[in-house]
C-alpha cells in the first residue's frame, strides 16, 4: 500500500484514551495502555514520531547519580534504570550497559575551598573523601555496584582521560539506547496491539463539560474521549492550559551535541566519561555532559545547556561548537577534533521547579499531565509509565491485561549485520537487498523500501534516516541523499520535487533542471545509477 506523502491517517471520531505527544514518553505510555485496551489514539503535530527531544538527546540511560536527592526525577530515574532490560524486551532495539566513569580532578572542588587545606588534606579530599561521598550518595538513592577507582585504575579503564585525574568512581548501571529507534519501536508495538497514531495532527483545544474532558479538538477534526494523557514535551504547558488543567510552566533549554566519525573514535572511550564537580559548581540545572558512546559506535561530546525563548530553536552556532571543545578539552586533551561529522541540538522541557510533573489534574477530570520530562526522561521512561498506570488505577480505570496482547514487535532486518549466507539468500529473493544505497552505513535499497512501508511509514528523508541510518555516516548523506529521495518518490508515487526533509515546509528540491536519477525514480531498483 502506498502511503500518503504527508503521512496522514484517518482521525477516528472517538477513542477511549488519547495520548498527546509521540515522543518516547507518549509512545511508551501508549504501548503500555494497549496491554489493557486497543482503543488508544496518539496525536502529534509532526510528520513522524520522535521529532522532539526524543530524536536529539544523548541516548544515555542515566542511573540517577546526577539527580537532586528527594526529587521525583531521581526516584523515577533510579527505578527506570533498573527496569530497562524488561522495558525493551520484545521491541527489537539494542540496549547496552557501558557504564559511566566519573573522573575526579583538581577542578572537582572550588579553589577557595582548597586554599584552606594542607597538601595532605587536599590529596585525601580528592582521592578518598570525594569518591566515597559519590558512592554514599548513590547508595542512599538505591544505586548499586558503584566502585571507587584509584588514579591507576582510572587510566587502566580509560587511558585517554586527562593525566590530572586523581581518582574516579565507576557506575556500571549507565546504559545507552538509540532514543528515536526506541520511540519508533514503542509506537509500532502499540499499533500492532490496536492503537492508532495520527501524525500531522495538532491539538488546538479541548471540550470540557461539567469539569471533565469530553473531546480533543485538532486541526483535522474532533475526537471524543474521556481520558487525555498530556505528554507533549516542551508544549505540555500549552496543551494543559487549553483544557484549563495547567498550573506549571515550561521554559525551553537548548542542548547542543557533537557527533564523531566512528571509524576514528569508536574505541576512544570504553564507557561514558564525565568530570565530577561538587554540587553548586554547575552553571545550570541540566546534566553536566561528557563523552558518550552510542550503540552504533559513534562518540558524542556534550550537551550544552542554554536557556532559549523559542521552543523550536534547534539551531547550532559556531560558538556552541567551540564551547563544547573548550569544555571537554581538559577531560580528554588529545581528542581528535577533526573527526566531527555532525552537530545537533534538542530542546529540553524543564519546569521552573526542575522536576517532573506527573499527576492527574485536580481541575479537569480525565486529564493527566506527564510534563517537565527533561533528562533523565529517557532513563526514567519505564518508571514514568508505571507511575501513570498507578494514577489511572487511582482514578478508577480497570486495567486487566488482554489475552490477545502481542508481546513482540518484529525488528527490521539490518543487512550489514547478517551472515554472508543470510545476505545471499535475501539477494536471491529480491535483488534490491544487494543494492547498497548508503555506503557509510551499508544500508540497502530494500531496507529503505521497508522503512517507507513500515507500520508507521517513513515518508520523508529524516524519517528514513531514523529507521535505517541513511545519511548518518561520514559523508552525512553526500552519497546517498539523492538515492533515498528517488526511492521515496517512487514508493510514494509522487514527483521528486514533493519529497521533503521532515514534512511540510521542508522541500529538498525547487524544480527539475534536467532528466536525471532524481527526476526518473522509476523501476524496481536503481541499478546502474551513480
């Protein structure tokens, strides 16, 4: 079946439960809800799922070691981290626990504090007091397995960290997952169990009668419902205000991250690495950042933390890139700066209280806010879902697991990871499996075709990229970009000039100049082109 080029799905007139927001939290809640009822509708104004912070974070599954004690954020972070293996089971996404090395250096304490100490006291402070304090803090929060490392042990684990390292703490609980692939998997799993995901569908209001939500008003029509879960990310305060169920405010905070060529940096660090600073030394309430590997083998540096006025501001300035290099040069002094292949930014959704807001509205019945979910929201997702289910039970919703719940979502085939025998078999079945479209990531034409016709169709360039990694390698789409565009045009049955980067308003081409691969895009394969 050919998908609409704008990824429209019919809007149902009614749904038992409506989830606003198709980020990782909204899709995780929707997937869990389908264990009990198939009548779940997810709404998002973008052209794909995972188009907000869920596609632009550092992919870390934090342990909770960096969160303020006593906060809901820390409690759900610790709990969520411990639930992750079960959370991703059956989704067909990769999850690894690479751990975090917290490096103690002379910069870990303010100079004015150190001036009051003797040399012997300073040595003991850095090598014993701080590391043991980190471990004690973590253990009080319920974080297990923290290990104090000597200077020599730090270098044995991570030989590229600064030679000024004095000690360290290793946290084995830190993990990594691809956040957008996880979000896609959760959304598809929900759809397999009966949910509907309506994209390009912006919530513009609610109908509230007798103090209860009765319907969601969108740019595409009205959906009657008796339960709304607001997981709209940076727009969650605005969505809540539309229903009169607000009371919190989101102030957007941008974070920029640098991505490095995995051919150069894949083994530069074994675990995530961060420099410890005593509480009060950080400039913002957001994560301090560090060097972080990805499940695909790339390395990231960042993120930054800058308050912005525009919730759509994902720009990256030269000064921000330089700031990242300056900030982490001390921690990793020999880092290969020239291996950068991309930079990206996302917008966090903090409240002024800097904590999660997860509660049923006391103003509007049937309205649940799941807001203020900034880092460590990805790590906290399983526990956030668990808490939301508890809130629904308290509201009187009967949650009895369906006997026909489908427990597994089939994972897409990744050609580059198959054996030679498996590759040969697929190519014999369909030659498109043997046509490599993206050389950097070894993505084949058939993988792109499957993404376009997947459960939640990829109908623009970025959506294909999130599912297959086309354009994510060293050349950043220089080789594969026009090939992917031609496949999109062919499979969607549209002119090449209607192919977009990320939905309406982002055309790739202005018009045709001559008859080329881009304007043809015909046939079952692209053999012989390029």
